[in-house]
């Protein structure tokens, strides 16, 4: 048996269908059966036109699980009348790549086209991805890569420049419902021979629970069908099959960063409901609670700052609570903190002040510390002028001094510009008072 099967996975021989999972049996065989992705497969769209003309070029299909990447590649191969070779980046290495490329090169010399489909192409390292380049350039193969990760980060730029990236979206609920209904009614490949009875309401529940993943939805339907009583799928059978909602989430993938970005920006935008929703999404998907606590601490510092100094106190208390209680008890602390931060007054003045200070340090010479700010623990240092002219603030009734603490070259530089929101309004008033007192002191001198 060959390691590589040149039969497209959407076109299994009829005798091999029995025993295959429903999701595999119901793979569309023609473009007319394919549901969704109208933005790239609708009439007149470039990919649709390439497939209809049989002039397919190398491409990367980027989309979430169950969006139809493998199926689309197989349909494209059939439309192009090409040999179809599929292997997974998880199981294959350089040796297998070179063997496949050699076969494809021989096929090209006798006028046969080869479409090479690589599932999870992002799992190939740079050297493995580079191995495809000469064969793609010579036209030995048409490369179709499938990935759930952002190609900009996971695919070599050299390979990306030779392939068109098409983004696939998760199927919407009506599309998944239509797919499930087709599976219920289709004999042979589907469940039509069972004459199942299932309401569209229950199919909709499966579709919603799958979060646009067609494979997950069909797997759930197949399990529910096995639990049906007298050919009827009722709510109890569905509940037993469903168990819990499947959420698209990868702790190290793009969706992880998409969700934490949504949470951060919802807090910054003072939207408590959205903040709680995105937080709950991440917790439901199994995100590390201490990671969430760390990110919320950062939000308290970066986006609230001195507009509400208690925000950091609340954030650190939440982190300690989550560490002490664990899940699920600590989840309530995270929810409480997210709501507090969302509703707190916002200011990034302290955050911007540090950025300005860092920028000034990067763009100016390292000024020496003024002598009056230096300690003088020895007689020699006192003779050199260390500490001379230092004014101790606590000797003044208002704990005020007009002493200059910045290097002379930076005396007119100001970093912190407090807003008029929350507690920072009081800090602004205090800053204005200090400026006024210093100005009065300078005029007196």
C-alpha cells in the first residue's frame, strides 16, 4: 500500500463508505453540493472560475476547523482532472516530501497534473516548507495548503508569494442546518435509510453548539441518531449527544489572541456586558485563569491607571483570590474584576508618561545627576558639592519645595499630563497647584 492516496477524500469508492463517520461520508463531491464560502466560490469569483476552467494555481486555504478546506481541495482536484496527493504535516517529513515531489515531477513530464494537498501546513517548519518551493515554481505540483492559523505568521513569505491565500469562514447557522437536514434525508451516504424524525429546532441547536464547525455538527447528529428511540431524535437524545457546546479555541493560536483582544478592548471601551461575555468565552473554553488575571492586572494599569488607583488593588486581590481558590470558585473573582474595570474611569496618562520618559531617554544624552540631589556620605563628596543646596520638603509646612530635580537640559520637559476623569482630576488640581507655587517662588527669587 502506498503512503500517499491519489483518490480525493471527498470521492471514496462506494464499497468503502460503510463504517466511515457520517462527516466523511457526507463530504460534498461537486461544487454544487458545497455549502457556504460564497465570498470565494460565488458566481464570477476567482477561485470558482479557476475550478470551472481547470486552471488551478497554488493556494492556501485559511479557516477554522470544519469550514470545508479539505473538501474544497478535493473538489478542486476533481474539477482539474489532476492526480490528488494528500498528506498531513503532522505525520510527514522531508523524506516523504522529496518522494512525493519526485513522483509529481515524473507525472508532469508525461503530461499529468498533480495537486498536492497539505493539511495543517503551518506545522511544517521553515526547512520543510522551503522544500516545496522549486517544485511549485517549476509547476511540478499545484500546492494547496490548509491551515487554521494565520498564514502571515505561520507560512514562509517565499511560499506565500507563490500562493494565493483564500480565507474560509465558519459556516453560519442556516448553512449548518441545511447540511444536517441533507444528512438526515440522504440515503446511503447519509442517514436517510434510518427514516429519522428530528425537528428543525433541534437541528438548529446542534448548529449553534457547533459554532460553525460542520464536522462537529455532523458528528453530534450521528451520535444523536444512535441514541434515538423508535427513529425519533428527541431533546433528551440530543442533550446526551451534545453534552456541552464546542467552542472554537486554541490557547496558542490566533483565536486565543482574538478573544483576549476583544476582552481588553471591551474593558477599555467601558462595556461591562461585552467584557463579561468575552471573559466567559475564554473561561468556558478552558483558558488558564492566572493568565486571565495577569491580563486584567495589565488593563488596570494601562487603561485605568490613576483615574482609579483602587483598580490595581482590586486586580491584585483578584489574582490572589484566583490563585488561592482555583476553579470554579475563582471565576467569580475574575468576573467581578472585569466588571469593575469596565465601569471604572479610564486614563492612560501614566502609561503615556512612561512612554514619553523612555523616548526622551532614548533620544538624549544620559544627563548627570545634579549635585544637590546626590548623597554625601564622605567629607570628600561634601567638599565636591554633593548634596549642597538640597531642600528637605518635610521642613516646609506644606511639604513643598521649589527645588529643581530634573537635569538642567530637561527642566522644561513634562511627561505626566493627568486627565480630568476620576481620581486623576484631583491629581490634576494638585499638579496645577504645585506649578503655581513654583512659579510664585521663582518670581520671588
